[in-house]
């Protein structure tokens, strides 16, 4: 009898129950990215499903995941409510997006809500800060977010992606079809390997070096921090050429290089230019330069910001690729990486009862806050825009 019942489907089947806690439910908005060239989305449908199954509500603007090949149906099936205007998507307790919102988008936001996005300091003005403060927005910059061990998870994830991608871009532009040198990235038996110079020894450099070595190229890494050079040799697990930055050694290396990767991270503001125009002019025609640090000003004198639509220009016969948003080139991978970082943060936030409690309980999250309930709380921004600021710790102390 039991066998017959199972065959004809008379008995109910088990279904995974949702884990809900209505008292700590957040309303999360995921709007479409309107900035040019931005193809990433912060939450994937799988992440939305996890949030919804833990009692959260998610508003997804239609086509928010289109450029990363995530459909509205996938978000709807995951439990999100798909909305058809930016105004609806921004009407949430927590707005999470890649690019900072425009002033028009800030006007759509609820007073007192929380914004988690990039800050992109170089593009901002005092008007942007005033617009946030007028709506009493608590704004969190994900570039400045730290994890529990003091790392910067978003910066590292995007740097890993950029580093892995730049060598594939270099291989593309070295080919004869793109008027490059006509070289394979790496080498074959009896032919000397491609020469790659990497300026910088951080995360971008590490992953660029891994990819270059995997393809069979010969690499030279330059940085002025000995500990970074020592660390990259340890992480790569082999004895690669490393050197501090001096004009003679760097100039000779660049002259012989087929590919130069600019991967210096800015310290205290704009990047320092370490590769001169004279060095670039000495390179062989058809060589490739990729300045990954262009969004911070660049570290190569001949660099000029380009876009995904027109990614390269030629100067002194050398192909320059200076797109600031390399991670957006592989938007689905980048979206998954962002989603892995922010989903646990949103779940923590919900468990604590909101963004404010998150700030008070986690100093690593507090590091990203730059406006709080109508006040600028970042001293560097205050100096840059000649504005007054309040120390967040004092605001926290006043709360009790």
C-alpha cells in the first residue's frame, strides 16, 4: 500500500523550511548600476535566496543582474521582489550597490537609511556629502571596509580579479591581429619567453605574476617595500627577479620588456609616477603597457584613462591599456566575489537589528563609515572638501 502511494504521489513530499526571524528582518534594495561601463551586481540570485530564507526582504530593480547574466526570473525564483523603477529599489532600509549613487538616486532614498557602495574618492565632491547628510544617510565605503583580521576584503577580491585578468589582456594585445609584437604570452621550445615587468608587489602584482608564470613568461617585480618583495617571492613559491625601484635598473628592465604592468597602490593620495615617458619611449614598438593603478592617478607617465569601449591608445609605438574598472570586464566572476563578501555582512546586520548596531558592535565595519545620520565622520574627506566632521567614536559614546 505504501509503495502504491509513493508511486502515485499520494504522500506529501518533504520541503526545506525557511528560517525566518521577522523581528530582525531587513528590507534590502538592489538597484540597477547606471554608471558607464559598470556591469557588476553586488548580490547574486543564490545570495538573495540565502537572505530571503533567513527572513530578509530583497527588492531587485528589473535588469539589475542583466550585464552579469543573471535574469529577473532567477531573482524572483530566489524570493526577491522585482521592481520596475529606481525609485522603488532605493526605497529600502539598506541600499547595496557597486558604484556610488547619483544625487538624484540619493533623493530616492529613505531618510536615515544605510548605503553600502564604493566611495570613489577621486570622483566625489562636497555636494555628494551634503546630499547624503541632508537625508541623514549612514554611508559605508566598501573600499575601506576591513575584515576581522585587518584585511580589506573587497579591495583584495577585486585586485585578485584584476591581476589574473591583466595578463590575458596583455596576451590579446601582444598578438599580430592587434598590431602587437606578434608574441605568444609565455614561450615555446627554443624561443625565449616573453619578458614581463610588474611595478608593484601587492595583490594585483601577485596574481598577475601567478598568471604570467603559469603561461610560461619570465617576470621581474619592482617595489620600494622590501617586505612586499620578500612576501611575493614566498607566495609565488619560487625565486623570481625582484628589485627596489631605481631609474637605472627599472629603465633597463622596461627597455627589454614585452609587457609592463603598473600595479602600485597609492599611498596618502595620488600615486607616484615611477615609469617615465623616456623609459616608455625606449621600449620596442608593439610592446604593451597596462596601468592597473590608473583609477588612482597611474604610476606610468604616459598613461591616460581609457574605457571598455575604447580601451587602448598608442604612444611612442607602445600599446597602452588604461581602463580603470578591469574587474567589470569579467562581471559575473566579480559579482560572485562581491556577493560572497556582502551576504554574511547583511546576515550579521539583520541578526543585530540594523546598520547602526552593526557599527557599534564591529570596529572593522565602522572603518568603512564616512557619513552617519547627518554628519561627516571621515577626517580625510573633511580636509579634502574643507568641511567639518565629527568623530564617530564620540557619536557612539553620546548614544549611551
